[in-house]
C-alpha cells in the first residue's frame, strides 16, 4: 500500500452526497428505526407551521408503492428565487443542508428542526421525492431522484388552497428495510396531536384493504395525554392537574395525575421533540413538585420533622407530561434526547412552583390526596431502608457472594461477556452444557418472577429470583443503580418460544424497564430467538422462529415435501449441541436488541398488559389480534 498522502486524496463531498455516504450521522441508523425517522422529519416541518399558527390539518399516507405522502395546509415552502444561491427557495430547502427558515426567530418563534438538515436528508436518502407547494394561489412542483433535481420548479396552475405536499420513496440501496411500520408512525402522530394545540392529524394506510384511517384531534392537549396514559391505572384524584405559564420567552405546560401504581412515569418534550433522557426541564419539574408538596404538607401539619418527603416519594404513582417551548433549545446531539439549556431549570421550577401553590390552595381535596399518597410512600421508604441497604451492598458486590445457581464465565471483559437469563433448571442445565465457558454465564430462574407492575419496592426486594438477578447483573436497582458495576456486556433473555416463554420474557422486560431502564437505553439487553420448529430435508436443516416462517419454508423452500418437522416445546428438549447451534453461538444465532423508541407508549403498554385493570387489556388484545403471527393454545 502506498504511503504517499497528497491533496489529490482529499475528497470533498457535496451536501447530499455526504448524507448518502454517512446516513446514520443524520437520521441515527439505516434500520427500521431510521426508516420511520424519515416520516417524522417531514411531519415535523408541518408541525412547526402549526406551532407558528399557520397550519390546522396534517395528513400522512402510506402508499401502495412503498412511498409516503405528507400534506399540510400551512403557508407552503417559498418558491421565489433565493438571492444568495440563484436557485428557487424550494430547491435550496430540498437539496442543501443547513438551509431553512429556523435559524432566526422571525419566521418560527419555536421549532423542533433547528439545523436545516431534516427534509434535505430525507431527499438524499430517497429513491425519489416530489414536492408540491401551493402558495399565493398558484401550485408548483419539483421532482428529485436521490437528492438530485430531475426537473425545474414547474408551475402547475391556479389553486384555491395553500400548503405543502411531500411524497417520497426510501432508497432500498440505503435502508435495510423499506416497509413502514404503521404502529410506530401512529404512536408518534398521536403524540404530536396531544402536544400541539388546534391541530388535526389524519393517518391513512393505503397498503391494506380497505384502507385504514385514523384521525387524532385532542382539544384537551396534554391533559388528554395523561388521561390516555392512565387508562389502565386507578387514579387517586379524578381531576388531571394542568399548569401553564410563560417566563422569559419560554412556554411551560405540565399535566399530571397520581395513581395507586408503585411505579411512576414522566414524559418530557421540548418544542414537541421527545427528550426521553430528560434534561434541565425535568429537573425543574421534580424540584417544583417536591417543594410544593412539602410546603403544603408542612403547612397543614400532615408531616412532622421526623418524616421528610423526598423526591422519590413524590414521584411514586405519578404520571406527568411536561412540554416546554423555547426559542433556542440546546439538545445533546442530533438525536435530541436530552435538553441542556441551563436557564430552563429555573424557569420551569419557578412557573410550576408558584402555580402549584395556588392550585393546592384552591383544590384542597386534590392536594390532600396527593400529600397522603406521598407521605405513605415516605413511611414505606423508611420501613424498607434495611432492604435497600442490602440491595446497595449487592449492587457493588462488596463482601457478597454471587447466587449459587449462577454458572459464571471465566473472563470479565465487558466487550466479550454475556449473561443468559434462562427459565427453569432443565433449560439452565442444557444452556450450561452448551455455552462457551470463557465468555457466557448462565443464570436459571425458577418459574415466573414477580410481576413488578403490581407490587411495591420492598416486596420486589423480597423475591428470591429478582434478588438473584440483581446480584448477578451487579448494578443494583432504583436510586442505587450504577452502570459502572455491570458485570456483563450483554444481558440476554433466553426463554421458550411459546406462550409461557413469552410471558416470562414480558415479566423480565417489565422488571428491567421499570427498575433498570438505563440498561435498555445503553443497548445492553437482548432477546435470544430459539427456534419453534426444526425442519429437515435430506442433509439440509432449517430453523423456523414462528408458525408463519414454518409455512414459508415448507411451501417455498421445500415445495411442500419435508422429511421431518420437529416442534420444540421448550429449551430443555434441545440437546446442548442444538441449543448452541441455533441460539447461543454468536456466529449463527439471532438476537433481538431491546430498545425504547417511545417511552410514553412503552409505559402505557406495560401498564395495560401487566397492570390490575382488565378492560384496557381486553381492548388491547381485540385491537391487535389480527397482527399475531402465532398463537399457542
């Protein structure tokens, strides 16, 4: 290889060429998550028009040819000549990065898109994109292919409406998957409708017969958002508290309600962008709520000096949605997962604290229900102090022994080690024989662990299987969680490929999501995929993960003539060699990475499926029955 390095080897990529070269830098990934992100980038532009007060209706359609169409009735992208570039403003917006109307605050006071990257990145990563704009009574259109204009800006004639329509088809040479997931898109559209006043969002899936259409329009805004999240919970006070205020050009809106759940969920947004890792606005909310509740409890002699309400006590049972809108949001990274504006903490705290003091004095029944809930939690916290100390010690593993049933690995390099959490001693025995002893540890759990959605923290700590799990992972749970004490690079759930296995997996995921969410956020949790069927034809062996895949293999691969179809009822039925080949061998296995793209929807699903209220669970099953791949009855 030549060691010569000269100016000739320096490459300068054009704006959209750079996007195509490194797409993950702009949309996060090229998997299914990045694919859905394309839709959201276009929709966010329409939402920004709504936030500016110029858009009332947005529609999103998934078309039969694999494309998407997003329409709005906003002002429409300008089409006149852009003096600086000599091109139409429409072409500039669609083909140049860092071009847009959101860098000052004359066109948009607040917006989610800040960098002028969104729609141009969508254009670059699309096989084709067509933009049609209705402005000043005239219609204009331009087409692009992989970001390059194939036509000029064409005038189509006169119209009596206004707005923008963007249709695009993702480039299959860029994306691993080009089939849009209607559930993910519906979730985000519903969320945007909750967060945006006076907006109606219509979704249509043209790929099914008859087409599926949903319209979201919530006059109650984030108050209805909290009601939606709490459908499967028992509320402690009927009224959902709504606090709103403005200070220093920042708009603060917060809605919350307490339930009898032992868990809590706070969902934060900045300019309609979900900040799932929180930020300064979340800190302001927590501080204001704790101060206001403590002040009320002290002033009404509901607590004494020995009983001090802490932040954890205030949050237990809380469901809250916090939305802030500000001119210059500082997000950490392009993914915008955390708000960093230092001044926002004080603004949110001031607005909420002052308003909560007034609200509590005007609604004493709600205030007393909340304070009574938090004081009970504080007493339970004090009673459970010894149990928490036990978990703290186990979290650091100082002086503590690992569970006797844990078959640990020989090395402790986080880049290489894996902990398989296996259901039952039988499967655990097979896994222990099958594993690579150097890098793979096995922890068999007996039966189904406790459903943590229905029990308090002290009861959770008393469960032997959960204690063994926490000790093996090493991080501790709750407030004492420390990812630096993690003992394995991957936590892999290994359960049977049947209904009981799915239930056990759901119980484990519920525990991890509620008490070790940072493991999921860090990408440390995976689901192993043992086959449900083994199919043989001569010397060829096929593994099918579902009934649907079994039919496909038999009908398409083997033309309906297999020699053997074996159904595995459990991991214990596999001999160690089969288990290694199909499920544990890093070179041949299939792992599903557990991620949380939308915390609010995940919170609602866990509450619906694992909570006490039956009716929302029945409704969920009825609505999703058609999407079940297999049913073991």
